[in-house]
C-alpha cells in the first residue's frame, strides 16, 4: 500500500509563487507515473501536471509556462512549483500516483488548499 502526503499549500497574492510537495510512504517502489490534480470550488477535479518515472512531463494548458512538475525518486517525492499564480488557480491540489505499468491513478493524497487572493 502507498500513502501520499502533500504539503506546501497556503494563501498567496496574485503573481506570487508556491511550491507543493508530495511524499510517498509505504510500497513506493511500486509507483510509476505521478501527477498533480486540482479541484476549484464548485468544479470538477482536473489534471494540472504529470511526470513519468523517468521524468517526462505533461501539463494542462492553464499550467504551461507557469508551473513545473519534478520528482526526486531517491526521496519518493514529487513537486509542483507554481509561479505567476492567478485567482483562477485557487483550488484544492491533490497528488496522485499510478502503480508501475498501470494507466489508472490508484493512490491519492488528502489534498492541500491553495488560495490566490489579494
């Protein structure tokens, strides 16, 4: 079993930056791709960014050029650096992970709140 624990959320002004972290505990050697999702108030959960076990990345259009996803496999940690934050980025951000060889995100963190407001 794998447990994902996010941290780094908070309140930030428009134009500011935050860095989210997600640590995987448990059977972390079974983890493949990892991703960051978010759920804005009253909206569906959406993929923000994802990274494979070898470091290939993809981003939602809203995140391109502003957000960077990275991972440190030695620390079982994935990061999301968010720059030039906008009010539309306000959401609960979730870390997710796939089992190696699977196409489904089987593991989810509890979420961390990011609020962009002046």
